[in-house]
């Protein structure tokens, strides 16, 4: 039996498709059931670097609706590229539609809303799927939808020279045919195609040849779903048609907005025509989803819900809907970026040249023919971002709050509790337990992980309603921001240990001594925990995420102070670990062996890597922000500051802007600078009312807002304009 990288046992072959082979596997180190994807041999060589970069980007996504990537690498025996992923038992939605037909409208909307939530999280992280379709949406036995194949689509497209345009034709946005690589709005178009198919059993445009489908995407107006399935509400029709707008700017502003609109629909009284006469379905094809293996012997039956997924017949060629595409540049929900030049109009001849020249990469992917008609509603005006603030002075004792955002909720840690706010309106969702002095929160799958004080030192886990799930005791402060990956939460404590505990129970997996009291925040990437330590150890550590065993330690003069309330966690990307030491030096260290690639003298309080730039928030008179080339450490530009000794907040980068403040500024001013050259776009004081309120360290962005931690609570600004809420006196 083959074992990949001396760790992942290949238990059962699942299927083969455009993105390689998929196997059910077993992690021999921790005994976890996993899915292992092996990439085709022809994708090796120089493309491996691209593969690792894209997969690491996807591995950074942490959302219950995205299939988790646990590990990746090369098998040292034969250089096979592999991905190790969460194993999900279920069926993909393409198989569900083929076997069962379209579900009731309320079920379709539920599946779509879950998908939109996962897309919103990915888009906020700067990841675009580029090949969204039912075959890439897994439905678990419990009714949850999980999105597959983030991160490796660009690798496949870049290494397949057959075509300039790669995708699944039935779900491709019109701008993709103009050699426009697409952005998050292209995902929304594909999402509209998927929603249309869930509601009606048919994709919006289908024909017998790729050129006709391509021209329909470019020129034809889609049928409203209710014209194919009577009784669907007008609001649902309008949403689908807006998603399928030809111009990207006419589509909804974000996946988050689509999610909210879907959740607002009332389908309880909807009566629709049963689709008894379905068009002939396409032959069944093997799925390359990580969760397509049969249950192992002894596995209990799946809970009530969709029928369990059975294995596909191996060896068949991939179906049309399995062909991959690329990954796009970062996008922030709430904005509508347009690639340079925008999508160009296409003639039929040009469409034919592009499409048929890449016939191996394009396919209709539909299951039946449809009659195309004109029509469709004009997109309504886009909703505006409404700034807001939430005051927590009464329970914060003048201390700045600490923030994190996930799944449309802003989590605010005060001096005495954790508060959950609606990220768009500021409305309170819940209050957590009182008087446990939370530190820096982290969120994964609706659970808040945060260190606590007040007689309950250790790590707390709070559920989606703010109730305590479990606590993991520590003899001293857990001041670090936890990191969550693969069902394990990692954190450090001032009791001189780094811990790994199970997210579901709080049971310890391992602990590793670091020799000094630490409040350092870890980073987890590619099966490794990276954490800095000062005191006696004075090193950056790389620990095996599964066992806690030390892989390497990089020594430094004064010791690393990564994490905590001001100093940065390490940043990992492209095979390098970036970290700032107390010796006022920024280091780039090889992640696999712990040796230095480059270093530059630079004091910093925060790190943020976006695109091809590493941003460093400074802590001295040399400047507020430095933009560096991550491959060399060379400076691109530096932002000066009005104060002689600025101490930057955490950096946030989104939508072509870098957001930062100076914690020494009594006005609490937040600035937005252009990421290309550092030119200022806007500056807005966040200290409102009659008294001055110092800002905290946390600045985060999501849904078109910039959220700023202050001693008063939190202020949400319009990220595009810097508009603040009206002062409260």
C-alpha cells in the first residue's frame, strides 16, 4: 500500500479528473481520515512553485464552508505533488441534481446561501475560485455545503498550454472570453448559473456546441427561473438575473450581500410546479472531490438528509464540469474592482478563435437543451456602506478593544467579556460570559477562541451564541491570539509552553516548552507552527503541527516578540517565513530548513503580505509604514508620519489600499494609502464626542468597512471614502 511522504496512507482510490487523482487516505501520525489529491505528472517542474503558492493561499482560508487543506508537498520518493485535505462524506451537487433533480426552492436557497457565505470569506481573503459549479460543491450528510478546489485552479491553467481561456463553459462569465482573468464578480456570475440550475434543473445557456453557448453568455439574456419553474418568487428571479448581468459592475456588490439577500427571502409559502418532465441527463462521471470515497468499514450511517455519496467509476475521462480554471487577484466585498481595460466586446469570430482554440479546456457542461429568450430586469442601485460605531466604555475601563471578524460578525473583546456585533450594522448579536478578561480572539467555524483571566486563566471556547463550550486551563496568562487549523487550536501561554488542543473538546494534543514566559501568537502553515520567543530561547521556532516536535529554531540577538497585542505574528508565503526581531531586524527565513534568505534593519509592529508586497507597520521615527519586495527585502516606498515616535496599529490591506493608524495619536486617526505608491487617499479621526479616545492596535477590514478598535469600543468606517459615523456627544 502506498504511503505519501511517509505519512499519508492511500486507502482507497476515489476518482480521476482534470485536477488529478483523489484517494481516501489516513494520516498515520494522528490517525485522521483525510482526502489526498495527487497532481498529474505533467504538472511538475517549474510549475511546482506556483502550485505551492496557490495551495498555501487556499490553505489560509478558514471557514466551515470551505474544505480545509491540511498539508501539501512533494513525495520524496518520486516527486509527486500532493494535497492533503479534510475528508467530507457526501455527494457533490452535480450528482445530486443528476440523481434527484432540483430540490424544493427553500432547499436550493439554503444550499446557495451556504455557498455564498463561503465565497464571501474567500473573496475577503483575496481568493477567487474561477471554477464554481455544482461538481465543486459537496453536500454532507448533515446538509452542509462545502466548496472544493480553491487555490490550485491557477496552477492547472498556467501549466495547461492548450488554451488561453480555461473554465467550465456553462458557468463562465462573459468577461472571461475577452482574455480577462476575471475577479470575484466572475465568481458571482458562476454562482448565478449554479443557483439557476439548482432552482430549475437547467443551466442558463445550453446548446449543442461550445461556440453557441459562448455567444449566449455574451449576448443572450437568460430566462428567469420562474419561466421554467412556475411559482418561484419575483425576488428570487430578480437576484438570479442580477447575478447573470453581462457587465460585472451590474452584478451584486459582493457574495456577502448575496448571502444576506438569500437569507431574507421568505419561501415558506411558495408553491412551485413539480418538475416531472426533466430533460435527458448527461451520463454520470467520476468526481474529483475530496469527499467522494465510500464510508470506511464500521463507519456509522450518515444522518438523515441527502443520500450518502457512492464512489464513482474510476478511469473515465473527466466530465465537462470538472475542468479547471485560474485564480484571480484579491477583491474586497463592498467594492467593485475592474481589471485593467475592463472586459472587451467580442465578435463571434473572436469568440470562436478563443473558445475553439482551447477546446480541450472548454465544455458546455449542461445536462439538457434550453430555449433562449430575451428579457431580464435592470440591476437596482447598489446599497451604500453606512458607517457606525458601538460604545463599550462602560465595560472596558478605558482600555482599547480587540477585534476579529468572520462570517458577517465582528467580535469585540472588552476588558470583561466578548461581544458579537453584526459586521454591517453594528447591532449586537450576543454578550459572552462576564468578568473573564478576554485577550486576543480568533474565530473558526463559528467558535470564538480567546485567552482569559480573572481566576480562569487559560483558553476559552465560546459557541455561536456566546456560551462557554470548554476551557483549557493554564497556570498563567494566555495573551496570544490563537491559530486554528485542521480541527486543532494552537496558542502560547506565559507558563512557557505552546499548546495544541482539539477544537471540539479542548483536549490537549501536545505541548512544547519554549523556556520563557511568552505571549506570542503562532502562525500555522503547511503542517508547521511558527512562533517566536524571547527570554532564554531568543529564537523563531518551527514545530510540527501534528506532534509538536521541533523542526528547527532560528536564533537571533534579542529574541522574537511575535504576536501579543502589538508585535506581529510571523507571515508565511512562498516558502519563506517573515518575522521581526527585537534586534530591530526583519528576517526572511526559508520555511523548510530555517536558514536566512535575507534580512533588513527595520523595527516593526505589524506585518501584512498582499500580492507582491510585504507591508511593515513601524514603531519609530523612520516612518509609519514600509512597503517591501518580499523576495529581496528592497523598499518600494515608505510613509512618513506627523509624530516623532509613531507606533503603528496592525495593518489591513484591501481593495488597493493599506489601512493603518498611529496608537500615539490622541485623535485616533486612521489613514488609507494607495498600495502602489503610498499616496494618501484619506485620513479620518476616530476619536468622537467630547473626550479623546486612543485607538487600539486592531484594524480589520471586511464587507466594505474598516473596523478600528478604540478605548470607547469600535468604529466602522467606509473603506472606500473614510466616511465616519456622526459623532455621539
